[in-house]
């Protein structure tokens, strides 16, 4: 079978982690890299990833996430955050990077820049944040998938209070808000969810071929 599909069947949203097993630095880097390489609309990458290693802060975050144990017991905790006020400046910053990386003159990128700005400006600040959050979910998916391919367990989590997370992590003053989490580590052999059958609607009801 396809190794990627095997990995996706192997993974599950891990509920109980083995606190004695930690990711290596190389594994951590690979997860970060997989999410950093995620595609995003126009390539804008409106995402900041916070890796929380401070145990006291993780304890506070757990209290703001319905006490979910993965927050403190998984080897690593990642918080995906997005800007609360994307502006044309974000487009300028990205265009400057494109010019630098590809050795181009900024003026040659004016059409591209205008196109991005035309996508940003008609949206309300809330719509911009929502738009950015959609990109964060792609990065989350990349992190989860790359973890599965390496037999690293993960838990995607939306069950937390973003307001409290933003406060605890000081995201507000950075113009950011938290959207989704990923815990990563290694399953505890006592996790009741190990080996549970995957529940997915069948392909027949999922896919529609439009001929
Ligand atoms: C965006 C998102 C948010 C989720 N939030 C939580 C969560 O807060 N806590 C949790 O235990 N699982 C959470 N899950 C895991 C789902 O419940 C799980 O992915 C789903 O039941 C399918 O099971 P599987 O991932 O084990 O195949 C979340 C999943 C996603 C994609």
C-alpha cells in the first residue's frame, strides 16, 4: 500500500502520551519545517508557530484547554497563530522577501503585489483573520502528516480558549491570535484510543465525480 496512506491509517488523535518519550531535535525540526513549507494563498504565509517548552506555561495553557492532558504530557506543544490585523504591509513584507530570494527588482513584482493587496483590502479585519486561519490549518495538516510518516504521534486541538491562550502567550501585543494547536510526542501504550477503527464516511459518499 501507499506509505503515506499507511501513515494516515497509523495516526490517530492521541489522547494519552508517554511522558518519558521525547522527540529528538531533528524530529522537532522536521515537524517545524513541514509546516513552514506549507502552501498558502498567494504565498503570504500569515502564520506564526509558537513552540511552548516552558512547563509552567504549558500547565497554564492546559487549564485554558479543558484540562486536556496532551498539552502538558506530550513531548512538544505547538500553537498556530495568525495576525489579527493583516494589512497591505504584510503584502509588502512578503513581496520584499520574494524579491530578495529570487533576486528580482521589487518594481517587477508590482502586479503581484497589487493582486495580493486587492485580496486583503476588501476583507474586514475579522475576515482577514479567518482567511489567515485557513492557511494555518494547511500548515497544521502538513505537520500532522509529516509526523505520521515518522511514526510521531500528534493531537490536533481546537478545544481551548483562544482569548486565554493569547493572554498567556502574550500574543495580543504581537498582533496575533491563536487558532489551533498540535501536541506531538509518543503514545502511551495505555491510551484507550490505540487501535480504534478509523471512522470515515465511505469514498462513495465523499467523492462526487463531475463528468
Ligand atoms: C481542527 C481539529 C481540532 C481538534 N480538536 C481536538 C481537541 O481539542 N481534542 C482532541 O482530543 N481531539 C481533537 N481533534 C481530534 C479529532 O477529534 C480527530 O481527529 C477525529 O475524531 C478523527 O480521529 P483520528 O484523528 O483519530 O483519525 C481535533 C481535530 C481537528 C482536525
